C-alpha cells in the first residue's frame, strides 16, 4: 500500500464508496469500457495486486482482450488507462469527492490511490499561494555561469548543491517579498490608469500569445467487420499513445465524451477512418483539422499491413503530427511571428532557432527560458532547452564550465518530470559532450523509451551513441531518417554523418534537400553539410567549393573554421571524425584545420 492509502480501518469502504460516486455520473455511463476498467483496477488494488499489475493482465482480465494479446505490438491497455486518467480528471473538475478524498492513478502505474484533491490532481486544485510566485532558483539558473560551484556527490544523480547565486537570493528574499507586496498594492491603480487613459483597442497591436495546443483523437467510426474494427482500435490506441508522448500537444481522447468548454489554447481534431482491404493491406485515413477555422491542415493515408507492428506503420504519421517540426509545431510557430513570450511560445522559439541554426535568435531566447512554467512537463522541457543553450553558446575556453552547468540544469529537468523524453535527452547529450559514455547511453535509452517517435532525439543521440560504440545506434539513426520531417535542418548533420559511417551514401540524396542556401539558416552549418555530402558522393570539386564557403562563413568576427566547427559540433569525437574523413578525401590539407 502507498503512504496515502494504508491499512487504516474503513479505507476500503471509502474507496468503494468513492467509486460508486464516480460511476453514477453520466460521463461514465457513456463509457462502459472505462467503467469496467476502473472497477477491475480498484478490485485488484484492494486485493493487494495493484503494484504488481502488468499490461497483459489489464488487457485480458480488465479489458476482455484475447489471451493471445501481445503487449509488445499493441499499446491498447496503456491508452485505455490514459483515457481513464483523463476521465477521472474531467469528473473531479465538475464534481466534489464524497469525503474530500479523490481516486487517481499515477502515471506509469495501474495502482489506484486515494488522496486529498491537491495531491491527487494538483493542476485542478492548485493552492492559491503557489500560483503566481515563481521559483527564484530556476529563474537564476543562467547566473550559475558567474557564481558556479561544482556540486558535491551524494550518490544520487539528482542531488544538487546550492550555488552562491542561490544563497544570495535566499538572503534577499525578505526584500523581494516586500517589493512584490508593493507591486500588488500598486496594481489596481495602474490597471485603472490604463483602462481610462490607455489605447482604445490595445489587443489590436498586442503580440500573439501561444498556449499549448489540445488535440482530440476521435474514436474510429463503426467498422464493417471484426478485422477492420480490430485494426481501427489498434490504430486509435497507437496514435493516442504516440501523440501522448509529445510535449507539443495536450492529448484528449473521445471528443464526444468530453467537453471543450474551459480549455484554453488552440484545439486540433484528428479523425480516423479505416477503408476496405486492398491487396492484403487496409488503408487508414487520417485527417487533422484546426477547430479555430475548421480548416483541414493535414491528411494522409497509411496502408496498414495486418502482420506488421502498428507503431512501425504509424510512426511517420505520429512524427508528422506531433513531432518537434511537425505540422502543429510549424503552424503554431508561424502564428507567433517571432513573438516568443515565456512559456510554450518560448519553447517553440527555441525549436525555430535550432532548426535555422540562428545563433542571434538563441541569444534572444535566453531571457524567456529563464521564466519557470507551471506545468511540470513543460518546465522539464524548458530546463532541457536551457541546458542545450548553455552548451551551444559557450566559448571554447569556457566549454568545461558550461558543460558542468548544463549537467546541473539537466538534472533539474529530470527532477521536474522524470518521464519527459527531453529531460533525458538533455542529460544524455550533456554526458556525451562530457565524454561520459556510460551515462550518455543510459539516458539515451530512457529518452527513446519515453518517446520513440521523435526524430530529433533519435538522430542526435544516435550519432553520439555511435561515437561511444553503442550497438543500437544504427537502429536509432535508421529510425530517425524514416521519421524526419521534410525540410527539417536540426538533425541533418547527424544523419549525414551516420549515412557516411554506415556506407549508406544512397541516403544522402534525400538529405541534400537544400541545394541552395535558405535565408534564415546558418550559412556555415549549411555549407558543412553540403561539403560532407559532396565528398561522400565523390564530387571533390564541389566539396572543396562548399568548404571554401564554410571557411568564408566562419571568418571574423566569428573566428576560424576550427572555431566554427566547435560551435556546430559539440562532441570532440565527432569533430575529429569529420576532420579525418575530409582529409582522407583530400578535401582539405592537414594545415587547413587543426
């Protein structure tokens, strides 16, 4: 039993009464599958089996699936439990618990728990005093560069020593609170002044504000036969599971059973339809609409092989919809028009900066990445991006110190949300840069398990892992190439190097999608990619010309080609591989680059 649900007398009765209270609601009457699942999980928990439950038992005993059910190929039970969590959250958003104790199911578990509302659903019942006060430790993370102390080891990866900057903040806290109180007292006066004397239509010129989009995935429409229904249900479960792994959207399922009222931010709707069998394969039609305008923004047809794993068949669609450079992220970024305010918009801005390799934009984003985000998952992504930024903007002479600082920030990202892929992405990348292959490979595994549909994670970490001799790196890189969004630039260099190393030069044609430099992207990054592609394609004249352009783009005030290479390629192992390869191809002499 968990600490909040021990063997106190009458506790089992409390849980069963609360379950009856929940199942009496109209929304659960419309969802018999989730009603059955909740009853099963509660009974198993009360019998002492909650923590021992596996996906197979939940699928077969709780959801009535066939005993031949394969948990490796079908994520149906995980998705149904995700739906149940969302349904419980929706219930408590409109109904009070019977005895001020809510039922909830923690992420990553099938164990049902009973706790106070603020513990069970902190986003619904957030204490008022915690809403507006930021965490000063997070706000001052970049100040570590000036006041850094190496943390003392405590045997725990997330143990963090307080920096001098944080100690100074603690001493200044009474002054800070007094200043905050003064601002709160002045706020009504300022608001009244702006109302009377401010512009008549201030919203007209206000920059756009981006909130995290919501995606509804509709249950497939009625299928004509058992096989098509099984395939439709499998596709629905796989899409929900895959989209739910992305921080770029908030997943909602079964739109008919949930109300859109009260939701903030853009809403997208993903519709699923299965067609008639064609040459042994069944077409799956996907349509994504933007509810702000009812506009169809993306559609595709997947030909599903009944014998192939569903995640393999739908991975490309998941990446195109909910990937870091997929249709939703691209669309929301374009709507911002460069107004990257703190929060979700700032995270989109960082993605735009790394895709364009625009160092000036990264500098502007450093301030908005300072601001904590209330949502713990998004805040973990923010901290992950901050660790990237520390590495990417560090001068060569400050690289060691910046790496140590980035490691602290990555640790905080994992502490904020241990299940977020980008938190482990940050930890893996920082350890690889620090030449710690063991921890780099460990967190690569965690990141890929958390989100196997993100081509950026797969490409960047796959290339780092290859330099550490990881046997699984080739699989990651092949998968990254399959999921890559058209025109995406961030992981392009990683995939080019992987194709060269594995002798798959036929892949380079698809990676040379930018024959002419695109304004807004880093010219040096572009010409380095083209140099490698031309050299691997046995076009030495073009390779030398591209290298000449790379050297020109690296000129003062930015420095030498070697300085630019250190900015673009963080790993010294990978930099050395590039140099050796180009020298071996006689593209540059031994004196051209150190």
